[in-house]
C-alpha cells in the first residue's frame, strides 16, 4: 500500500476538458467537495460502500458538509453484489431517507460503487443529481469518469446500465493509503491501458516509475494524466458510437474472463490478461510488433500483474458472445498497432480468438525484468 504522509497537501488538480463537469484530483478533496456542495445548495445523501475505510472517509466528508450522519447510507458491495437486487436496496434506502428530485446523492467508493450508485441515481425518480468520491485507483483513473453506469447480470458484465454524466467526480488520493497491493494493481492495469492508447509520454512515465516504490510515486499527477486520456476520448464520443471503444482495449477478453470465472478473477487481473490477449490477437493479424508486445508484458510483469488464466477457453469464448461491442452477431476487438496507435472495431475469426484464449492458459511470452 502507499505509505501515509504526515502533512496533507490540500491543493487540487482540476480536469474539466469538455465533459461538462469537474474532475477534482486531490490528496484531500474535502474543501473541493464542500465548495461544490455549497454552490449546489441541495440536500445531500451519501451512498457508501460499507468498507470501514470508505465509511470513515464518507463520514469525515459528511461532517465537513454539516450533513446528518444518518444520511450516510452504507451498502455491502463487491462484484458479486453488483446486481439489480442491490440497486433495488439502494432505491429503497433513498426513499426511506426521503430523498427527492432536488437531492444530491454523493457516492463514495471504488469502481463497483461508481457503476452501481450512479445507475441507482440515474433511475431513482427517473434521475437525481449524482457526484462520486473515488476511493480506489480503478475508480479514479477510469470507472468514475465518463458517465457509464450499470450492473452485471448472470450471463454478462455491465449488461444493465445507462449513460448518465455525474455532476462531479472527486478523486480522494489519500484513500490509496488504505488499499492492499492487489487493489492498487487493479487500477494500474487501467492506467497501463491508458498508456497504450495515449502513447509514449504516459507509457514512458509508467516504465520509469516501475523502478520506484509506490509511496514515491506522484499519484495526483499520474491519475490526472490517465484521466485526461479518458476525458479527451469521451468528450468526442460520449455514447460509445465510435472512438470511445478505444477505452475498451483488453476489455473484451477481460469482461469474458471475469464472467467465466464467476468473478473469482478480479477486474484488474482480468484487464492485465486481456491486454496480453489483445496483443497476441494483434500479432496474429499482423498489426502489432513483437518488441512492443513484450514491452507491454514486461511493464505488467514489473507491476506484479497476472498474465495467464486458468479459466477454460470455451467458457471465456461463450461469455464473449454477450459482449456489448458485437455488431450483427460478430465479435469486434480493440487492437494495438503500436503503443499510441490503437484500432477499434476489428473483426477477427473465431479460430484466431480461440487460439489466443488457449495461449492465455500457458505461461506468457518472455519478458524482461
């Protein structure tokens, strides 16, 4: 985990771009959240992951906003709980708390929280204002940004959902101090993905940082760099009708691996394996060079990410058939041509996909440590 600092930096980095809402990245975001809430002038209800560290953050923010602690509503989350039944429990809790269409809901938690609470807010009374306080690296760098909300169903990930922009996103960087290494690595998989999409500036930075312990990393600056990549792409394609698919690099493999494993494989681990998978598929189709593929695998290995799966290939392939990016029944992939040059909407033969899935069961290609 990231070692705690003795002196808290209250400065904040604000990323706006063209998304229409602020994204505030700060070691301690309480001042920014308080200023935002005062400007809104609405009653506030907190929706919070019941993780004790997250509850502590939510209650601290509620105190700063002079919000009644009874309006901090907690829920047991996790990928296995990212279902419509949990959304119903959130809607019931909002109704019991007398939330109405003028209420501002502030979600606190990681990627599951941003997806699920955002979806609940989008559907409660046909939509109330929602802001998210991200407490995991996955949520800060990816999940909380862009207005995608949703939950899983038995046969697929994020199948029920809606596009609904948040009113604001606050990245509470101090929360990284409470995360186990596994959770940090989950977020790093998404940042590596952004580095492959963006190109050598971010990717080079990650390679340089890999030689240093996490507590020495400039987390605010790194998260801001990843957010800017996502914000730039989302601003041009909010409803994923085109280039926003670039942000799904590795995710056609990853989501299917998660589903086929019954979510025993976490999202970050699945994304790392998925990045290897899309690299292998790009090699098979003549798009990607082996040196750049190995460069990506080496970085993932340096971060301690898994690069192979024990899930049966046919189970993963069947799960892929529920992927949202299919068109006319055909699977489509996001594949790299080079670091900084990624192509979306690529159709590949079932034979090639199955061959890559079989390869993902074996040890990875040689990487440099």
